[in-house]
């Protein structure tokens, strides 16, 4: 019965994709590109939430700080951001480690509201520091490869943003391999599922948390370096992505990293579908919240039935 | 006892003399934003220049700046503080229309002379009403801007017969600024049927957007002669990068942000992009006042002014200083009368006088300029009297 239902859903989705492709292929193209960006920013936040169980409201600001660091390195050395991402990721990993040791660790047993206030405070601190150092004037590094395009008949579209799809897929696969094939990853998974049990069997929970926080910060740093190739940066550039990432994680379910990618695809295509109609171009934000409410409500109803 | 009374009298006299020592100019700007930051810096530059030359009426000017944080409530509280605590003689500054709307009730309550450098939305003018004779508005209203763009493109097509514009497409950010710009463009360009105006909204990178694929696709399908985007500086380069990827090359490619990102002119993508503004460093070549302002700013701050709010705020200080000198005091009625007679050769490349707008009595600048990025420089292409270059047309096809 379930197989039949899944098959029906699969066929319906396949038909929908084919119809969209035939009618307006760019909906699928831009939708997937947007999904790649959303997912690759949200996945590190999902990793922290799934294992350390803390909502990092400074997530977008970590990415903003990494983007500024990339900007400075590239301006000073003429280096491409894709080369700079290695030192940037290393710096953000150390930064994440210090932030965990100096602040997050002390709030792990505090009420959730205190944890939120702490990370919110970190977000404000980073934004204001960027404002003082760089002012609010936007900065952007411009590269020819960002405008790479493909022509299919009359249709010309940019292909550069597919980089973010590749990054998101690489993050999902890499993290899955890490969490299931390595000792440290398995320990992190155990700590995420049951920290007390993990401690009883001899896993150093604090060290694991510190490692996961640093790893996620490194991934955010990597995204910060890639982000500046696509977007302008300014002190508040990261904050909208914090909210979007959190909502995507809520849609996918905490700890479900491949689910973040799936939610992002759903969101990206839905947004671009609405943007294709003259009358619904401004509705992209509405579809975002409608999707979140629908998914969470649906999950809650299914849970009650179960 | 007698000695104590004499001492107290001396202290009181000294305090009064000290109070009379400076002419206090209160100001509010959003200091975290480049417009407010550089606006306040330029105003301080003007104050320092005037004080160095001996001040006004033998007194030094003192500029008291409060950061409005781009918030209407903070900005309203700033007016209260400037008037009641700092006892300023008059007020200058401002940038955002929404913030200015929040300040209007406090301004009306005290009736101090205000020389505003911001607020383009005519909703602010409606809130002020016709009785606000103490309000002097330097920045053009939205309908002034729209009318001057229309006039500008009409005149450019007459002077340069190869420039042909019939269809205009405006990509506008979803907020009040973008929507207002689109509404004004439709009213001023399409009302008489001379132009066909179409448009579509996009979410600005400044608000967490930054994906322009769908709006550029709509623009490409419309095949416009003039494509314009009304957004923020964060959109400037990404929208060009995506337009290049989509091989979208309209006859004219333009933008209307309040400022440009750092180093925009050094990007090859900026070449021949047209835009609207009030000032550019190239005006130094045709205006000695602009050169004086520019050289002074660079010498003082080791930084190039990047927004027209800098020369506009600089002008505000010189205009009030000149009016105080002619009025002979800071008395409100005398000051209003003196300001009404203003004739100031500004760094914007034009003489500022105050004439009636639709509602208020004292409107300073009424026109904007049409500029074009050429070889990394912002060149004025209209009005012709302050033009620094001819327009490059058409916008070259992407390679």
C-alpha cells in the first residue's frame, strides 16, 4: 500500500517536473540553484543543532565574517576566493572552537532562552564589529566565471550558481560518510542522540561538541568564501540566512541533513515557480512560510495518528 | 555675603557668555549607513572650514550629531533631545523618508528651523503640510526626481538623435523605495503615452534576496530600450553579472541606488551603466565649489566622497551659516526670512535657492542628474550645462 502511494507521488512529481521543464525550464534551473545556496548555508547549522542541540542565531554572521575575511585576503593577495577558502575555513574553525569554549559551553545546561540570547548577542557583536571595521558600504569581488552561461536555442541562462548545488551535495555526502564511517563521526552521532549515554561509555562529550562546532564553523567559513563570488557583502548580509536556515532545518526535522537539501529544493522551486507569474512575483516569502507551516503541521498530525 | 553675590553674578555672566559662545547646529543621520556617515563627515568639514575662517557673527559653529540608527522612534527622540537638552539653534540632516516621517510631529511641536538633507517621499511633504514655513527641504521629492528623469531622457533624445527610447522596464526592489519609484515612473513616463512602462519586483540582496534570474527574464522578454533597476548598492554588481550570464543587453542599462559598492567603477561590468544621482567627482571639472568640497573632504578624511549626501550635507551647513550671517541672529523668524533669500553656489554643480514645492514653501534642489559610468568614472550626461561627457549609446552587447 505504502509502495503504491510512494509510486503515485513519484509519478506525480515526475510529471510536474516535466511540465515545468516544458513550460518554463528556468523555473527548475533557478529553483535548483537557489536550493543549492540555501542548503549549503543551512547544513552546517543543522549539524550543530542535531548534535550540540543549540540554535546558533549567529550562524549567518559567522558566514558574513568569513566573507569579509575572504574579501581582505583576496584584495591583499589577488587570490581567487576558491583558493582562499582553505585558510578561511581554517580560521573560522579556530574561531568556532574559541566561541564554543568561551561562550557556548557555559550555556549548554542553561535554559534554551538563555542560549538563544547568547547566540543573538554574538550575532549583534559580529555585525557591529563589521560595521565599525568596514562601514555599511557594500563590497563585492567580481569574476568573469560568475557570468558563465549556456545557450539552448533561444534560452540563455547562468550556470555558475550550480556550484552551490555541488557544494550542498558534497556536504551531505561528506557528512554522511563522516558520521557513519569514522570513529569521531560515530561518537558525534552518539553524543547527538544521547549525550549522557555517550559519556557513560567513555566518549568525551565536551570535546565532541567542540569538534562539531569547529567543523560546522569551518563549513560556514567555506560557504562565506564561496558566497562572496555570488553576492555583495555588508554587515547585515548574513542575518536573513540564519532565519532561512533555521526554518529549513525545522522543515527537514532536526538531525536530518539530507532532508535539509530536499526542503531547500522544494523551497527553491516553489519560489521560482511563483516568480514566473506576473501576479505572484512578490509572494516568494509567503510560500516560504506556507511550506514550513504545512510540513510541520503535517508531521504533527502524522505523529498524533501514529 | 557681598563677595559671594559678586562671585555668583560673575559665574552666571560667564555661563551666559559661554552659552552665547557657539551657534549650535543639531543634526541627525544614520551613522552606520554610508549616506549618514559621509553626510555627517562633510557637515563637520563645512563647520571646521567656517570656524577656521572666523565663524559666523564672531561666534564659532558647533555641530551636535545624533545617530538616528535609521529608526523613526530614535530619530524623533533625537529631535526632542536636540531642542530641549542641547538647546540647538536649528536642525539639519536626515536621509530616510520613513525616519523623517517619525520626526515630523516633534519638529512641528518646536517649530525650530530645519534644513533637511533627506526624505524623497512626498508622504513626508504631506505630513509637514503647507504651514511648515520653518522647513527647508534640500533633497528633491520623488515627483521632482521623476519629472527630471523624464525631462532628461526627452532632452537627450532630442540632442542625440541616435538614442531612441520607447519601452522602459523597471526592476524594482519589493520595499517602499522600489514600489514608489515604479509608481512614479508609470505616472511620469507612461501617462501621456509617449513611453511604455513595464516592471517587475525583486527581493534586494540588502533584504536577503539577490536572485535576479526571474526579474531579468521578464525584462528580457519585454525587450526594453531602457532597463533600470531601483534597489540598493548590494544589488549593483550581482544584477550585472546575472544580466551578462543571460546575455541581456538592452539599449540602455541603468540603476538607481543611493550609493555604489566599493570599487564598482573598477569592474568592467560597470562600463556604460547609466544611473541617477546628484553629484559625482567628475563635477569638479565644471564646478569650483565641487572641487573645493572634494579636495577638502579628501584632505581631511583621506577618503573619496562616495555618496551625494556628502556634498548635500556640506551645502546644508554653508546655507545655514550664510543665512545666520545675513539675519544677524539665530532668531527663527529672521532666519526663515534669510533662508528664503538663499542663493548658494553649491558643490552639486548648481545654485541652490528655495522655491515652493507642491505643498511646502521651501524646496531647494528640484532636479536630479543622469550620469553614466565611463572608464571607471561617473560622468554627468544630463543636464547639459553640468555635463562632463556625452552619452555612450547603445549599451554594448555582452562578450
